[in-house]
């Protein structure tokens, strides 16, 4: 049994338990997968279902990375509005990407249903709330683009937004009916259970130290032995270490912190009454959820500063809840945590081909539940003969983001200053 501290409230509240089997490392498989998050586990599940032998190797435990720490918003499409995606990817890939990711929440919920994953799914949509007049203009433009594509996204007036959120703090909102929420750790553990049932092997507490290409096979060297694989998928994303030279510098790493209140039952029944997850249009985004245990979970970009007992993040969270819900009064927090997010310069996710038979989906820009699931499915297709042109995004070669280390430091300082200023 795992002895490490919980990485998030989801680690504690997920009804889906952590699979307790861990395989010895050795032998030969079709696919070795590094990382036990949504990407690695979805790849394993889909590969195993297609008859490939596969082995997931995770340095810590299932859901240790972003997958067990996130907000749990099962968002449709991408961080960027559809018109921007078309501009970057062009008509062909742009439309394919938009279609695949518009239906991606549906696919995630279908896996939850198929494998009976206990992760408290809600399918009442998500709310993108305007934090000011500029934010509302942005939402109006997004609504027009979704209307052109015939997608079920509503623009809520200020009053309508207030009744959905339980607060008059927002100027209006988009209600995206395609989306929903989950307990992300529950989903991640459920994917692991389903992958194991389909025949995949999983080793936790095992770090991949080196990848060597020999006679058409990859030797995957770990701290607990080595195995041979025809293909390797790196599902390490924002938790990428030094394993593949330069990969860490292909994205800008930012942090996102969250605090979960204690259970509040009737006291918050007017807040997010339909339990949609919310994020706002602020440049330094804020997120808010009321989960199935009637906790409020509030977060924003940046490191956790302090703990759930006190400190800058604690004061920030109290202050924001006061601002948004002036009648709520002081609250107690049960958990506080943060996680790492991989941002790309154009805010699109990538699938890089790093070498022969070695791929990595990376840079999900805070949209990993659907992206990791869909990319895992797409890679399983690629490895079993699908043409690369059927992928949701073209496979490309790794691009180093020269400004990444500087930008990461800049964001760290800017987010810390923002948190500190807003904590008074
Ligand atoms: C705080 C936060 C909030 C977010 N909110 C949302 C949200 O609401 N909705 C959404 O869709 N997305 C959200 N995201 C993004 C989403 O969580 C990530 O995009 C997603 O989890 C990435 O999944 P992954 O499987 O690719 O990587 P991860 O889940 O990060 O897993 C990578 C794993 O690789 C392992 N690893 C790294 N190196 C090695 C090695 N050498 N050997 C073995 N193992 C290794 C790590 O231990 C880690 O477990 C959020 C992210 C954060 C951090």
C-alpha cells in the first residue's frame, strides 16, 4: 500500500481505489509507456484492447502528476477559441481537431460508463464566466464561433449567470453543454483498472532512467531493471524529467494551486446549484467547483504559498470566496495542493515523434482529461496501422522553446505577486 501523502483532495475522496498490483520490470512488450496519468493509461488501455502487449512505468503512483491534481473540468475543444485553431492548423486539421475535441467529453464519459469508473461524473456542462466587460466580449466572440459550427454552447446574461453560479460577481458566462466534471483521480485510477483488465502491465514506484535504441528495439532502463519494447510512448507531460534530452524545454511550465473547503452541505446549496465547474476569463485564471461532497474547491495559477491552515494562498482563497459570495462568511479548508501544467507558445497540444517508434503527446495547456484520453486512443490507432493523417493533430518534431526557462520564472513571480496582492 502507498505510504506517500495525498497529492490533492481527489486523492482522498475518490471512491475508485488505487490498483495495488505492480509488475516486475523485464521481458519484451510491444509498447512501453512512461507515466501513469491520463495519457499513459489511456494509451495502455487502447493498445491492450487492440491486442498489443504494453507496460506502464510510473515513477511515483497512479495519478501522481497533473492527472490526480487537476480541477476535474472535462472541457470540450481547446484553450483557444475555434477561430484561432483554424488559423493555426488550417481548414483541414483545424476542423478535424475541433470536431475530435468537441466530442471528446462524450468519449471520456462513455469510457466512464463502459468501465464503471467511480469518479462522480456530472454532465451539466461547464461555465466560462466573464470577470469583466473585456471577458464578456471574448465570450460573445466564442459564442458566435460555436454557433457557426452548430455546437451546443449558450451565452448566459449577467442575471442568468448569477442564478447558475449563486453570485453576481460575473458579467455573463458561456455554458458549454458538451462538458462536465469528474473526480480526476477517480478517473485516472479507473483507467488504470481498465487497462489492467485489458491485459496491460503497470509498475509504480519505478523510474525510467534511460532509453537505448538497439537493433530496432528500445531498451527501457529503469531503477528496477530493464525491458525491451518495439515502441515507447512518453506520457510524462509537465512532469517530464531529464529522460529525453531537451523535452523539458519544449514547453513553459507553470503551476496551478487549489484549496478545498471542508464539507458545507446546505450552507452552499445556492452555489453552483447544478454543480457545473467554473473557470473565469481573467488573464490569471480562477477556477471554482462544488464537488459531490459539497466542498468548494477554488484555485488559480501559481504555486501554493502556505498550506490549508494559513499563508498567502489560504488568505487569497478566503478573500476570493468573500468577494464572489459575500454572504458565505469564513470557511475552513481541508486540503491545499498545487500541480504543474505544460503550456505551449500557441496553446495547442502536440504529439512529437522523438525518434523511430518513440512518441510523446505533450503540452496540454491545462486541458488534459480529454486530450490525454483522446491522444492515447489515437496513438493506439497509429501503432496498429492507422495512417498518421487520421490523428487529431499532425505528428511533428520536438521544438525547443528557447524562452521557456525565463518565461517559467517570469510567470512564477507574476502569479506569486498576483496572489499576494489579492490576499489583502
Ligand atoms: C492544478 C491543475 C489543474 C488542472 N485542471 C484541469 C482541468 O480541470 N481539466 C483538464 O482537462 N485538465 C486540467 N489540468 C491539466 C491536466 O491535469 C494534465 O494535462 C494531465 O493530467 C496530463 O496528463 P498526463 O498523463 O499527460 O501527465 P501527468 O498526469 O502529469 O503524468 C505524468 C507522469 O509521468 C511520471 N513520470 C515523469 N517522468 C518519469 C520517468 N522518468 N519514469 C517514470 N515516470 C515518470 C510522473 O510521475 C507523472 O505521474 C490541470 C492540471 C493541473 C496541474
